[in-house]
């Protein structure tokens, strides 16, 4: 599971752009990518996407219980503590799958969604990881592929995020990405500040806290979350990096993005801006049959290094023409575990549990006897009251309810 | 909830064929029908129908925990103890939905399925019910309607079940029903005896046990289970009733069937045989838009009294052309709670929880904010092991596993 990660973390984090590690795909790098992929997956499985729930759009679990309730804790040896939840909104109208709104009039929040979390390695985690690692894990949106045909969002100047960009080469990115990253909702108690401000603020706070240790920032996400991870990493290096002390610059040796199934973000000027950020390492993992990384097609370009996997070659999976089977994050992680170089046959180099593939898909061959779409709350969150009737409130963990009540008590004493 | 059931149970059990109770539908009779419907529903929600599970075709729960784990206990004041599980097989090839077979080579049982249970009122239950009630609750098959077009099973003589029938008017029933009711599987440890023998044997045992009390036998089931409940009731009255003592005949004042959404069972000779059984009371509940009670169309006839409900009139439900929305047992029970006489408008006379309708359907209007198909085990029975991997074994309750292991220990010491 752990391999030589504690020794090789600089190389694995891309300080030489993963030269000679991708083909054939290095075994420790597989482990490393899977680790960050698992952290991105936590965002999916904790997210409440049931529009009939009052709590749609939020995490089902508190920061404290997030890793335990999502299966991460038992499956993964690297220990982190979640320090902040990221919330976001959009000032322009986005497809429903970006910001999910409740059908309930008693919704906890009309406009904001939980977009991910920030976590920092514990002392125990640091031992296995070789340094104090700060992770920004962005939640994706599984339905993004349903929008693939329309999501040619107009390009818009990103100069608000990158004010020091060359005025003659102004970066432009899709207005949908920009809006989600920078919008605020003054009515909300979660995102009076934008996702941008929440993330950059927390990074500054944590860097200050751990400025005397070897430290890294690793950003990860899948699909829409991959976009946000690249954008927030570039933002950090463009705006914050120049302001930090040389000593901390020395301590902070890598800012790395593991981006799974990322659609394209911006134009050639944006690409040039990203390439100018010398401390930024981006590994874009793409699955050969997944179409999302090829969208939007015109006027957009790819950034970072690319690692191609190919789940079409996996004999564990059903033959399928369902784009969801190719774009799903767990399918990607299965591909990372088993894809061979030079178009070789698929073989699981890492003994990753194949059952995970079916959490949100029915993609595994039936002979493995794993139910399809099996990641579900008991009775989808319906809980029986003492009077025998059933109500949708189990989608909120008990701790989460208490946290919520405490917050409400503080606000409205 | 309880109404005057303890006083009116003879009338409610049909000793005057529900005369003047059906239109308008008596309030206590609504409660009474819902109670037995709930007992039939227990068979559905406890049944493991996941073909990828080793335990497909069995009850997920032990006899002791059946009512608690299926939500019955909190919602229903009438207390029973489950005394026997019914298992069955078929010697002719039936549609997959009748006997579900596992995809696993390690299946608990290749040929048999759990077909229902027998329960007897506890002393506490007897107080509310007015007498010692023995219930035979047959599990249905939710997919029956998918077979409606083909299930014109050939009629076959039922003289093996009804040996004393008039030889010039030999009853004939669908060979599928007959096979399921009478087949044995000598290789199985569950149904070395047929469902018929299991049920009739247990009824004799319980009658002997409670012969000095006021006692009733109530049989209930939905769809295929409704067929079995009518068949087993007729079997009892044809074969066992003549053998019991006059004193017990006096004590046993009603043998009643509440049959929900029953397809037709046999021909006119079968109907004449059923009508000749004077102590048998059958109430067939049919939903106007449900087509199953009209099948098979030719050479088959209806038996018993009919109570028509009409869920098309319910404003709680989405407009739908999905036959499942009309045939589903919880939809029937919603209809029993709210159907008005003389084609009046729908109005819930019993404050039955509407959320129940969506247990196995997505039929409720969205505004009620109840997820569709919400009756699911947590993670569909996938359970994480300490090593982080996921396995399908949570579909077996812990107690059930222990019960199983004990049985195995006894058999193979």
C-alpha cells in the first residue's frame, strides 16, 4: 500500500514532471495517484445529491467523521485531519448538476453547495508521506457528461483571478468555471466568501501553521473538481506564492495537482499562464474512451502532463457504450491500478478492490457478484419514527445535525 | 389504529361475506385489511431478490427479528410471533421471478425460495384482535406483471390437492400455481416437504396448541402470494376441516383470505369447489387500473368477494402508465386507506403514511419529498472488511448468519 512514498514523494509529486515514471507507470506512482484519487472520491460519496432532501447539496457528514463514514479510513493508511469545508455558488445560471437545489421549501440553503474540503496530514500521516501534506480535494459532478454537448461555456477573461497576467496575452477561461470559483452569496452563512477566498485563506493559514516543516500542497479532483483543482492551484501560485517568505518558498517544494477526467478549462493564453508557473505540477489523468477531457473542443487547450489510462482493456468490466462507465472516478482509479504501458494488456498491478467500481455504476461483469450502484444510505435516508411513520432525515448524520444546531444556536441565540 | 376490531372481528373476517361493509367501505374494515396487507408486505421487504447475493431467494432476517427489521413493529399495534417459515420450489420451469436463482456458485440453496411465514397472535395481540389469530402470509412476486402476457399457464387437474372433488366436475388450475404449491426438492434442507405440507402441517400443530381458545386462520398475500393464500385456504377446508373435532370446528369460526391483486387461479370447476367450502371467506382486493386480476383472460374465473379500489383517483400519486404503480402492494394499501364509495373522490380515511408508497416505487408526487425506491439495505448489503475491501454479505442479518451456522453445525457435526 505504502511502498517507498515516504522517500520518493518529491519525484512522485512531479518535481521532474514525472519523467520516466509514466510509461511504464511506476508502481509507487500508481499508489500515490490512487491515494489522491481516493481523497477526491470522498467528496462524491459524502455528497447529498437527493433533491427531495432538505439537505441536498451539502456533505452528509461532519469534518470529523468524513473519512470514517466514506470508507476511506479502513482502506487507506495515510492519515489526515479535515480542517475546512469549501462551499460555493454561482452568479450565472449553470446546469442543475453544478449547483443542486432542493425541492424542499425548508432547504438548509438555497444557493450554495458543498464543493470539497481541505485536510492536512497528521503526525502519523506525515511519517508515511515524508512531509506535511496539505490536500485540497474538490468534489466533482457525476452528471457532467450529460452536459458535454452543451457545455461550451463562453470564454471569459480570467484577469480577476490572474491580475498580474500579461495584458497582451490575457487568459480566458469558461465563464462557468470562473463563476463557480469566484461567486459569493451574501445571504448564505456558508459562502459569504467565494470558494476562491475560502481555499486561498485556508492555505495561507495552514502554511503559517506549518512553516517550519517540509510541506506540500496537493490539489485533487475529478471532472468539475479537476477543473477547480487546476484553477485554484494556478491561483495560489500566481497570487500567493510571490508573497510568501523565501524560507517558506524553500520549505514548500511542490504544489501538485492530480486531475482526473478534467474537461478543458481555458484558451492558449491560459495555458501559457499555467506553464509560466514553475512550481506548479499538474498530472492530468485521462481515460482513452472518456470524451469529457476532449471538451470543449474549440478554442480550448489542455494543460499539464497527461497520463493516459484505458479501462476499455479491463476484462473486469462489461462491454459498454455508456459514457458514465468511462468517466466515473472509481473506473479511473481501477484504470490507474491496471493499465499497462505501450498499449499492453490490462493487469491489476495494485490489488485494488474491484468492488469499488460498482459504487456508482453497474459496470463490473456480473460474475463478480457485486450489486450495481451500491453506495446508498440505508433506506436512502428514510428513518422510521417511533410512531411508525417514515421521514427523510437520516441523510444527515447525527453529528452533522448537532453541528448544525450548534451553529444555529450561535447565530440566533 | 385499532378501532373496534376486538369486538367486530367476526364480521370483519367475513362471516356474513362483508355484506354492507364494502360500499361505503367500513372504517374498521379498512384498518383490518391494512393490518393484513402490512403482514403480506413484510414478505416483500424481507425478501432478498439480489441475484448477485449468495443468499438470494431467502429472507434476510430470522423469524425472531422479522417484524422489527421490516418496520412492522413500530407501525402496527397487533402483536404476533412468527412460528414457521415457508419454503418452496417448482418441478416445472417457471419464470425467473417465481423462483429466483443465485448467480453465485456458493448459493445457499439452488432451487428453493422463501415463500412466506406463519405467525400466531401473542396474548397481547389477542387482546386487540379479540381471538387467537393464526396468519399465513405468502410472499408475492413484484415482477409478476412483467409476465402478464405469457402467464396463461396451461390448466391442469388439481385433484391431487382436492382428492374429494366431484369427479364429474374436476377442478383445474394453472399448472404454475399448482407446481409451486406442491413441489418438493429432496436435495434441499428447506423443502424436502412441499409448501403445501409445510403450511398444512403447521396449521394442524397450532390448532392443536390453541384448541381451547377462540381461534381464526387468516391467509393473506399479494399477486402470486394472493394465489397461494386462496389455494392453501381452500386446501385446508377441503382436506383438514372435515378431520377436526366438532369442538374445534366450533372454536375455529373463520378461515379468511385477504387477497391483494390476485391473478386468476383456475376454471369454473375450481370456482364451484371454492364456493362449496362454506367456512371459507375470501375478499379479493382489486385496483381498477391493475390488469393482473384480469389475467389469465380465457378459461379462468374469479373467486370470492371483490373489493374494488382505485388508485388512479389519488392525488398523492403521479400520473403514470406504469403498470407497477397500479399493481404494487403498498399502492394497494394506499388505495384501501383512501378509496371512496360510489366512485367518489379519493380521501385518506385512515391516516396511513404516504411515504410507504415509494418503498418500491417512484410513484408519489415529487412535492412530498420522498425518495423513490427507498427500501434498500445500507450499501445494498456491501460491508467493508477491516482490510478496507467490500464484500456482499451484509444482506444476511447477523442473527440469520448465526442461525444458519447452527443449522449447518447440526447437519454436519
